[in-house]
């Protein structure tokens, strides 16, 4: 006899869970990093970990901030620096903030995003975000969340590979599939960050 899982969650719960898993794994990909590894390039045409994390933060800020709520946490300069297609020359000139400031901004972005999403009624996840009104995207909020989540997981894999190349493999297994495990892993990451963030100033 085959066991089945009777998952009756609606698309709101499924969308938020997917984003939470992606967010958890993105944060975990940075645990135990060293400051000198943030901007280290393994090749001239490979982006450093600091830029990759900023790129992910900017994407979440765009979807859950600008498209959904009509504002962004990151500055125009940060948005431009972390956008797709920015030249390696611009990245090599230096990132607009320290890694500590970038992470602190991301923690605000994620808090605002999850607060907003948890308050939305389920039917809103089937619609184009209101602040966007179809001007920039025809995707429903659910589809936008799927896009961000898959984007995060792809870049999380890049960070893991870069860390291995730099001799600091870190955490590379997809975690947080259950809420209990996500909460445990996030608490683990938050403790590490509070104890180490000044190293990234």
C-alpha cells in the first residue's frame, strides 16, 4: 500500500512556505563566512558572494516591496549595483554598503515581506500585485513568489560552490522543509549573525 500526504493548504500557505524555505536556505548559505571571502573572486568573470547575496536581496525587495507595497528598502544606488546585467567593472569598483549593512537591510526586507504576505487574503495570491497593477508584470503574486524562491535557490547553490572553492564549504544541504526545522535553522543563523556581524562592518 502506498502512503499519501493529504496536503490541503491553499496557495497562500504554499506560496509563503516556499518563500520561507528559500529565505532560510539563502541565510544558511552565509553562515560561518569570513569577511575576506565576501568580495573574493575565484575568477575575473565570476561574481563574489557579497554581490550574489545583494542581488537576491534586491529581487525580494522589488517583488515584495515595490510591486506589492509601492516602495523599496534598498537605495537606488544599491538597486542599480545588484541588478542583473551590471558590469563586472562596476562590481569590482566596490559594493555600495558593507556586508553587515546589506544583511541588516535584507532582514528588514524579509520581515516586511512576510508581515505583508501573512496579512493578505488568499485570493490576492492569484492576482497581479496591486501596487504593480499589471504595469511591470502580468504574473500573479503566487508566480512572482515562485520566481523569487527558485532564484534564491539557484544563487544559494552558487554561494555554496564559491565557498567550497574558497576552502570554507559551509552549509550546502536544502533545509527547512518543515516549519519546525525552518525556525530552528533561522534561530541558529540569527545567533551566529548577532555574534559575528561586527566582523563584516
